[in-house]
């Protein structure tokens, strides 16, 4: 009987040791800084697949990467700690929603705050009773470019306030390269000649092609998951690495390109 118990204990111990030494594979979504594979000397980049026991060199203490596993989910690859050769920190997934119409100034302030992601454009429903949009009533943004204050009247689509990246980053009819910048949102009543300051936030405008490649990594790893799970992973990643997206605009953007053809 003691022999049987001893064999069971040994078997459990071996199983636990095997689990501790298990090697997982992860795919790289995005790299910030420079992370180098020690064996090859190559820098890690979007789309790479590496094993959890890979020897990596973090060129700076701030270097990190967003990585994903279809079995374990999304992680942040951080510089190794004393206890761990590969430091994989679970990514943030729980984020608040930005859906719903804006009915007053406080709603606008709460919606447009912090780091706000504009991929192509956002079209946010606003109350036509509180914020009518016509020739004499409209929203506009201000930001600085080369030391000058730029004022941009915003488009509307019915009752929706539209922030279009190409339109915002166009001066005197000529496009300029989009850049992350602090902006202030106003509402203009031309009949009374009043401008009401509503909010100040940081507009984040990443390169769309780079963003597509990163999102395609997530969708490829989660191709067997539900659309809801895919969306949550993409939204969580964008919020953590860029800024808070608007749900409806993000869904429209994700539907605008085909990730099934690589």
C-alpha cells in the first residue's frame, strides 16, 4: 500500500514538473522599443512567433511587446524579472463602453477625455435638442501646428458629430501628416456669436496600415472565437497601446478590411 502511495506521489511530482517546464507559443502584435532574439540577433517584430523559453534581450528597460496566444489570450511581454526568464503580464481586457447618444455638455466631456483613438473617423450621436447642427450651429476643434493655432469646423452626418482624420489634418485645402496632439472641442452658436468650450483631450491617430497588421494578428489567433470575443480582444489591445476607441466606429473599421486573405 505504501509503495502504491509513493508511486502516486512521484507521478504527481513528475506531472507538476512537466507542467512547469511546458513551452507555449506566442505571436507578436506590436513591439515598443527593441527586443532582440539572443540566438539570431534579429529584432522582434509584428507577426513573429516565439516560444516562452526563448532567450530575449531587452535593449532598454522600457521595451515591451503585445503578444497573443489562441489558448491563453493576450499578454504584455516585459523585461525579465529575477524570478522569470520570460515575463508575460496578462493584458487589460475590462474596459468601459463609449456607446450611447450624447445629450448634454457633461456627456461630451466624459466621452472625449484622456487618449481618444481616431483610426479613420468617428461618428458620435448627439442630441439635436441640445446640440443642433446646421449652418449656424456646429462643433469645431482647435490644435497647434508649427506654432499656429488651427481651427477646424467638424462635419455632421444627420445627428452625428463626425471627426474625420483627413479633414482635421488638412490646412488651406492641403493635407498634412496626421500626428498625436492635444485638441480642444467647442460648440459654436453663430447667431449669438458664442463659442462654448466642451472638452480637451489627446487625439491619437496611428498609421492605419500598421494598425491593420497588428489587428490581423489578433483576429488570426482568434479566428475560431466568436465575433464578440474578437472585438473585445481588439478593443482591449487598442485601449492599452493607443487610446480609447468608439465602439461603433471600431466595428465599422474592422468590417472594412478582409483579414481572411493573408
